[in-house]
């Protein structure tokens, strides 16, 4: 199972904290993590194995959208910062649309991500 991870700058620490709470479940469920570049670097520093793509503003969001369109992802977790402006907002909207079109589960906050992780990593 492959899970894509993205976090806006103000949410990267939240992403690492969230994943830390699911470390054992992720290992037991044999999950492959893929992330946009900077988010992936933060995740990697926390001791997780993650495949890093381009940074979001440089095309990482689009790379993840392409993976979703090809049904390569079990879910996408995108911790967005709704109170800040982002120059690559069209890419973010495109990713969300692709997830909806291809019925890929998308969590945009820790509460929804927790529900999805619990369902996907049940042993």
C-alpha cells in the first residue's frame, strides 16, 4: 500500500508528529510512503523511510496527482494551511480534484487522517 504525504510549511511539524503516533502500525502494514520534497525531508529526519518527489511548488503536488490518476495510491494525506496563501494553489486544487475524480481517499487534517490510518492499518 502506498500513501502520499504533503504538508504546507506551517503544518510539516504536525505531519511528523502525526506519523510518529502511527509508526508501529505503518511498519506492520508494510506501507510505502511517498512525499513532496521538503515534507519528505522532515519525515525522513524523523526516522521514516520515504520516497521524496519534487517540492510542492516545483511540481511535487502534480507528481502525486499523476500517481493518484493512475491509481497508484491508497490514500493522500495533505495537511493544508487554510489560513495562508500558497503560490501553487492551482496545483493543490488540481490534486484534490484528481482524488475526487478517481475516488482516492484524501485527508486534509489530522482528525480525518487518523480515521483513515486506523482503517487502512488494521491488523
